[in-house]
C-alpha cells in the first residue's frame, strides 16, 4: 500500500517527542482520596471469578464482559459423554468452541488441563482390571478411542502451554512462566502413571492391528510427556 | 522505571484486596495517565476526576486482568483510560464553555518547555480525538504500534493508517497557522 511506502514526517515526530512533559499532579491528595474511598467500602474491591455448574472457570477479559456463552441442551448432555459415545463428537465441538473464545492464556491452560484430566479419568475406567479383560468389537473400539483421545488431548495441552510458557519467559515474566511450569509438571506426572497401563493393554492384546495402534498412540503419549519434561528442565 | 516482574507482584497482592499494593501501582502510573487525560481534556479538575474514575474501575476489575506475554500492565491501564475518556466525550455538553478550557501552561511542571511547544499543543487540540490519542500514545507516551492497537481496540494496520492521517492533519494545521 502507498501509505506504508512513505516515511512519516520525521521532523514532526521529533517535535512531538521533544514536547513531552509532565503536568502537575497532586499525587498525595488524589491518592489519599482514592484509598479513603476503598477503605470506607465506597468502591467494590476486585471481583472474584465465577464457577460455572460444569466445573469450568470462565474469566472474561476487560472489555469483553458482554460476551455470554450459551450452552444448548444438546451441549449440556454431551458434556458427560465419553470417547466412543455417540455424542462425544458434540462434546469435542463444545470444548473447541470454549477454547476459541478470547480467554487469557492462563484460563485456557486451566481448561486444557481439565480436558486432559477428564480423558485420563475415562482412560482409567477403560484400563481398570475388569474392563481390560473384556473383549468385544464395541469394547475394543471404545478402549482404542479412549487411548487415542487421551493422547491427542495431552499433546494439544502440552504444545499450547509450552508455547505460552516460552512467550512469558521471553518477556521476562518469570512468575507466570513458573505457573505454566507447574501445569506442565502436573500433566507430565498424570501421563507417566497412565503409560504403564497403556503398555500393559498393548501387551495383552491378541489382535496384531489393535496392538500396533495402541503402541503407536503410546509412542505419541510418551513424546508429549517427554516434551513437557524437557520444557520444565529448560526453564529451570 | 519499575520492572514488569515487580509490577506483577504488586498486581497479585492488589488482587487479594491489598490496598497498599494498589497504592504503589497508583504511584507508578498516575502521572502518565494524568498527562494523557489532561492533554486532551484541557481542564485540570475534569482530568483529576477522570483519573479517579480510571483507578476506581481498575480496582474493581483487577481480578479480570490477566498478564499477557506481549502486553504490559500499562497497556491495560491506558485501555481503561482511553475508554473512560471516550465515554466522557460522549456524555459531555455539545458546546464547551470558554472558561472550561484552561491554559495548560499553569499546570506544566516545566512551563518554559510548554511555552516552547505551545503552538504544537494548540494544533493537536484541534484534531479529532482519535488523532490526538494515536499521536499521544505513539510519540508522547512512546508506545509501540502493538500496544497502541490494543489500547485503541484496532488492528496494527488500522493504527498505521490512523497515525499517517493524524500526522498529515497536524502538519496541515501547523501550516495553516503560519
């Protein structure tokens, strides 16, 4: 565009910068007035975030207080569906919509962690001693889906949170970077305890194709956990 | 200048309703925000009132603030100040009484410097508010295109275009006066 080919008026910009000055502000008096109003309770203090009935915490950015997330009856029902269920695709869409909202990096990290925890909980049910021995096409499919969804959610969470942690480190915000570190550590710990059970399932499977698939997902699972651990070590 | 990490510590405390920590944030940022407001309002009492309004809003909404990798706390503060200023202009009387516009030289910490550039301030005050804001944020507050875009709720290209037009308009105002 022609605009960006032309140079700004350098002399005028120079004058604008040179004309910078401070105006007299009676900081003591104005500050005292403000703190007095706070102490007397005339002004409401920082308002706490609200917990929704689905257990996900939504924090709205300044200026976006007018955005309201409407959860339809279908979405509400789908919220409890598990990998392999008919409504699970709707649940995944619901999660995708929530993550696409203009939320802060910290809030998204919390939501992603909760998604991983939900997947791992489903995985624990599928890989429990009773379930692990059951074999039928439906059960096997469901088990495989649960492993796959656990691996995918872990991968997505680790990638997104690592990227945000690196951004905060680059800008020198060590406090926030450390919080993301703790989240990655939590994810790595959760993943580590599930790897053994998935390996056991792979060993027990008599179906060659199924065993290969489980092993493939386990490899990706392991890579995601190692990526989280590497990121934690780099930042320490 | 206070490090951003120190400021984030103060914010965390203030978010726990620590008024003393909030007072320290006021000490750090009130002068900058006052300069921004008075430069446009040309009325000291109104600027002080709006400064109070800005910090009241900041205090009430502090728990909604989340640190971002590519934006400082000051960016959020200027955003609040800019929206407060826009709201004020929307609700003010359509015509301003002559005695409501004050000679800013009496409020300048360095009156000599102000007098030297009085012609520039006068020309700027005749520009539309959005032009004044982009010139103030970019060259008087020395903020980046990115930060200015966040404060004015525009994209980066929009800010570059606005800046270009604002400089052209200011140049024309100054040329008209000669």
